C-alpha cells in the first residue's frame, strides 16, 4: 500500500517536473522570440532613421527651395535653399512674399495646388517658378524653382525665329516686288537691271539659308571629325575663295605662314568655314585698296590663325556681342554689304567644337584682329597639360 502511494507521489512529482521543464523551455522560447522581435524592431527603427536621414539629405541638398508651412503660415520646414531665401534680402523677400501668398491662396480657396512665376530684377536677373500643394495634415508644401536658364533658352529661341523671319522676309518681299514690276515692263534694259536685282536678292536668301544650315550642322555635330589638317592648306583654300571679293575692292590679302606648316587634328570643313568667315569680314569691313593679313602661329600645345585688317573696326561696346547670332554693329551698313550676322556665330561654334577660343582685338577706325586658338589635338608630351580657357572675346 505504502509502495503504491509512493509510486503515485513520485509519478505526480515526475509530471510536475516535466510540466515545469516544459514551461521553462516555453519561457526560454518566448524570451528568444521576444529578443528576436526586439532586434527586428531595432533594425526597422535604424532603417527608418537611415531612410529619414537620406530623405532629409535629398531635400536639404535639392537645388530647389522647399518650404512646408503650417496652416497658421509659420514655417515648419525649410531646406538649405529655402533657408537662404528666409535669411536673404531684396529679391528673396519677394519670393518669400509669393510663398506666403500661395500658402494663403490654398488655405482660402480650398484648391489642392497653385503655381506662380516671378521675375526678379536683380542683379542678377532671375526668374522663379513656385508650386504649392496642400499636404494631408493641412500643411502646405511650396517648391520654388530657378527657371532663369529655361527662360533664357526660350528667349533665344523666340529671338531666333523673329530674326530669321525678318532676314528672309525682307529679300523675299523685294523679290516679289521686283517680279511684279517685271511683269508689266517691256524695256529690255530695265528688265535686265530688274532681273539682276532679283538674282541678287535670291542669292542673299540662299546664302542666309546656307549659313543657317551650316550653323545648325556645326551646332548639332556632337562628334566633329578629327583628321590631320594643315593650316597652310586651309588658308590657301580660303584665300583663293575670297579672291573675287577682295579683287573687286582692290584689297590685297597677304599670308604669313609659319614653317614647317602647322598641323592639327580637327574638322577641315569646319575650319575652312571659320577662317573663310573671318577673311570675308576682313575684306567686307575694310576700305578699298587696303591690306588684310592672314597668319598662322604655333605655341607649345596650340595652333593659331589670325586675320588682321585695317578696316572700320568695331566699337568697344559691341565687341562682346559680335559673336551672337544675327548681331551686326551697323545694320544699315551690313545690309549694303549683304551680311546676316551669322558668320561670327559659325566661327565661335567651330572654336567651341575644337575646344579652342576665338578672340577679337579691335579699335574703331583702325582695324580688327580676330584670332582663333585651338589645341593641336596631338598626344601631349608628358608634363605639359593643355588648358581650356573656353570661348572668349576680348
Ligand atoms: N573685321 C571686321 N571689321 C569690322 N567689323 C566687323 C568685322 N568682323 C565682324 N564685324 C562686325 O560684326 C558683325 C557680325 O559679323 P558676322 O560675320 O557675324 O556677320 P555679317 O558679316 O554681318 O554677316 P554674315 O557673316 O552672316 O554674312 C558684322 O555685322 C560687323 O558689324
Ligand atoms: Mg560675316
């Protein structure tokens, strides 16, 4: 009997011990699970902090100014660009006023988004576009974007269309008038004169279109040819081409070429166009009977071509602008010489495509010297880096 009781007690104890061990194992398992969950929570928090940090860096470093305004109008968030506006003066005050104005507009009008553009007189002149959007919590996000460059490109494009329309409209109008006059004319001599003028105007249109096509080709040519080009050959070709115009005005074109001949890696056709345009100008803007000199030069890593004349020269105030498309110092005079103002734009682009520079030194009434300076493009000897000065007119 006693033994039975003992066996029963021992059995109960065994069950209790087993249960206790099971609970212990379970508790240890739960604890491990809890620890794993805690680890995951910490990792998730770290990831969230890192993501927030990245987002903060992106917003902070964005070139656009980012503001978040509370419904009261108080600034809840401003990135670096926005902070500069908040602490800035003059034009920035106008931007801030527009930011607040947009915020108020969204609060009042119940609209989700609003935009505004601002032109700031500067200096420097700036154009700013603002976009405001309502956030879910009732705050307003305002992003300001500097659109000065975009505006400038739009202006250039608009001016270009206006200029080209004008340049083509004038001779085409003249051609229409000449053709109309010829229809009712019987006098052979007058007819011959009118048809000569008609031909001249047609040639003018054709040369403007040729220049435009050339300029567009040079501008869009992302990979200009790189062939060995001898500058003395370029000069000889160009001098021959401008001989009729020079002879007509009794202008002597003299060449001074360095020996041995200067060579560079470049685009022969582009270089010929550039030098032709410089020589064409030198002849066109010189007095009858004067002299024009075309020189080649060589420096350590660059080669140069200079075209010097003793012509009418360029006023100092126009020197910076003569390389712009359609820019002419004296429109009336250029009309009589048949120019459209594209020649130097072509020269500038050729210099650009060859990573070189074009400069002008000129004095009104005394003459001008245009100088193209281009890297020779040949492998540089060790220890002599080529410097790129960009395009300048001085
Ligand atoms: N050698 C020069 N001497 C004096 N003025 C010059 C000379 N070269 C250029 N210019 C001035 O710069 C302007 C721009 O020159 P550019 O070659 O671009 O145009 P253009 O000669 O008028 O016309 P295009 O070359 O398109 O026929 C000219 O109209 C002229 O006023
Ligand atoms: Mg010209």
